[in-house]
């Protein structure tokens, strides 16, 4: 069973992803998230980057719905999502695979590093605001080189979704909540 801390941090992401604010994640919310991402990056429909981002985001929706939508109403409540969060430690390979896909999308210039500006974009896309990202980026940058390596990001991503340590830098992967 997820701890209160885990529920709090996942709830922050849940509410940010609930683009229409109706208390549920639905396919339309993931379409909105896709539109935010491609809008920030300026990717036009039909381009490889646009299509890849849409495939990732809609793949997430498919996975979330398949794993969480217990009553099959095409919407996922926070409680339904938390049942999946409880199972994530058992399927950590899927969490790491998601981290890899996200890293590739966030690393806009393809230098195998995520700079502050790139991280601000990802938080902007997820939450609709990048407020506070500058303050927490240093906490994420565990080796202090001013960027997030693939391995740093992978561990931070997994730590956010699987971890239960309020002192872990992974709690800031989606910015302040």
C-alpha cells in the first residue's frame, strides 16, 4: 500500500495531468499533454518528433487505462491510479523503460544530457507551469555538473514512481508540488 508521501507526490502529478480538472485522467487529458509538449517544442503534426511524442503520450494513456481503470468507464481516478503505483516495484523494468523513453524526448538537442532549460520544458508540459524548477534542479543534479545524465534521470524517474523517501531528490523530478 502506498504511503501518504507517495500518494501526495503522485496526486500532484495526477492533478497536473488532469488537464480539464474534472478529477479523472481521460484520453483527452493525454491529448492535451501531447499538445503542450509539441507546442513547447514547435513540432508540427506529421513530423517525426510530433508523431513520436503523440505515440509515447497515448501509449501512456493506454497503459494507465488498461492497468488502472477498474470499472472500465474510460476514466481513471486518483484511487484507481494508486493501485498501479502500489504494483510498480514489481514491474520496475517498465518504470525504467518509461524513463528511457522520457529521457529521449526531454533531451531535445540529443547530447545525452538534460539541461535546466530542457527540464523546464518537461515540467511545463506536464504541469502547465515551470514555476520553481530552477530552485529544485540542483537537487536533481546529484553529481553537480549542471545537467542530468541518462543514468541520473533514470534513477530519479524510478525513484519518483517507486520510492518512498521524502528526502530523495527524486521527489522533485516533476518540479515542486
